[in-house]
C-alpha cells in the first residue's frame, strides 16, 4: 500500500507540475493577447480619429467647392452683363453716329 501511495503522490506531483506549466503557458498567451488587444484598440482609436478628420476635411472642401462654384456662376453672370452693356453701348454709339450723319 505504501508503494501505491507513493506512486499516486508521484503521479499527482507530475500532474500538478504539468498543470502549473500549462497555467503558466496560458497566462503568457493571455498577456500576449491582451497586449495585442491594447495595440489594436489604440490603432482603432487612431483610425477613428483620422476618419473623423477626413470627414471634416471633406465637408470643408465641399463647402469651399460650393462657394467657388457660386463665385464662378456670379462671375459668369457679371461677364454676361458686362458684355450686354458693351453691346448696348456700341449700339448707342452707332445710333449716335448715324443720327449725326443724317442731320
């Protein structure tokens, strides 16, 4: 019975050592996974910040584009008004010249 008990103690010691090694390996793996998790949480937060900045920049650029398009349209309208005024002025000059020569 003594030999059986000693064998059981030896087997239990081996199992205990094996479980301790397994627990140590799993703790090490858990630490690595937690490190990766922190790394990716940080990276994710940075990407979200960058995405928000890009969205803000896009909105600002769209606003500036709209302002530029409005300015271009107003400039084109002003050019058309100037051209119409020049045409009217030229027509008035022609009429004045014709009236001067007919008198």
